[in-house]
């Protein structure tokens, strides 16, 4: 009996040691910390592709700037690290963040398929699509009239607008170019009748070109949040930290200042009427008091 009791006691002790080791492993392992990686490197690398006024490269200085850059600049300051933009394209930005080419993808549209590949933060702004054109050159007043094989729409290749237009299976001819500026030039040169873009990008363009107007589809073709994204596998704490940075940027009024600083113009001011209700509802949130 004594020997059996001794064996039982030894067995219990062994189980306790194993359990303790297991608990120790659980407490020390787990999701990686993106914040720790950034601090150890001393650098916050952000993946950037052109989408004015949210993010774009100043052609004269070569500096990346915009509303979404401002948020990351504040976060880099909080982390006490250097902010380093890494240029990419909208076609490659998701693959880039997955491959670790940068820590955070900037101004990325929240789409279900993308959420399977990366982890999204909360949205900072909303995006809806519209079309800019010259009524004197292209006599239409609705998307239904513009959606005709005799017309051509230019869209930035790989953008959210490109994807939504493709899914729509339009009748209109589609010209896909590398960036928004190329599409604007195509419209000016008569190579395209209209340019499809995020409404925030079309506002400044219409303001800078007398006679240019904007058509909003009667129902949204693209209605997505614009957020940041990090690779899968990192701690929820990392996403929570960026979300708090986003909320602070909004609540302190920094967002309103940044939007005006980078020349955001209310596109509804140049819209062909009647203006759809969903547009007016989003205008009240994104362009309050205008």
C-alpha cells in the first residue's frame, strides 16, 4: 500500500509539472506583436498607393502625403519611431502586406474577400463611386444614359471602382489606366467621356475644371469603408491600438483639419440633380455643414 501510495504521489507530481509547463508555454506563446516588431525596428513601414486626397505623392517634393498619412504620422509619433512610406500599387498592396513588405496598408477599401487575407482596422472615411464628365461633350444626365457602348469610361486599374464596375458588367466601354491622374488626362484629351473615381477624389477635380459635373448612380455601385490593414496572425492589441488612434484623430478634430488641409472638396456641390438619398446621407457625415 505504501509503495502504491508512493507511486501515485510521484505520478501526481509528474502531472503537476507537465501542467505547469503547459501553462507556462501558453502564457509565453500566442499571437505576435506588430507593435513590438515596429519598435524593435524603429520604423513604421506603411504601404501606399495613390488615391488623392487620402494619400498621394507630391510630384515636386517626392513626399507622400494626405489624410491617411497624417493618422499614421501621429501613430509613429506615439510609438516614437520613424514613418517610412513604401510605394506599391492597388493591385499589389494586399500581397505586399501579407509578404511583410510593410507593416500597415494605407487607405484600403474594406471588402469581404480582402478580409480573408488581411486584418482590417475600423474605417476612417467612407467611399462611394461617381463619374466626372463634361455635359457639353457628353450630353447625359444619368448613369443609365452614360452606360452606353458609344461612350468610354476611364477607371484606375485594380481600384475598388474597377472591381465594382467589372462586377456590374457595364455596356459602356472601359479604359483602365494606372492612376487617377491618367484618367483625368484621358477625359481632358477626349480619349474617355468620363472618369470613375471615389467621390472625394472627384470633388477637387470638378472644382479645378469649369464645366465639369458629377453623376452619382441611383444606387451605390461602391459603398465601402476606407481603413488600414495589417497581416493576419498578429495580436488583437495591435488592431485595438490603431483603432484608438483613428478614434482620437476623429474626436479631436484632427480629421476635419486634415480633410481641409489636403484640399478635399464636397463633390455633391457639382452633382447633377436629382441627388440620390444615400449620397445626401453620407454627405452629412463626411462633409458636415456644407
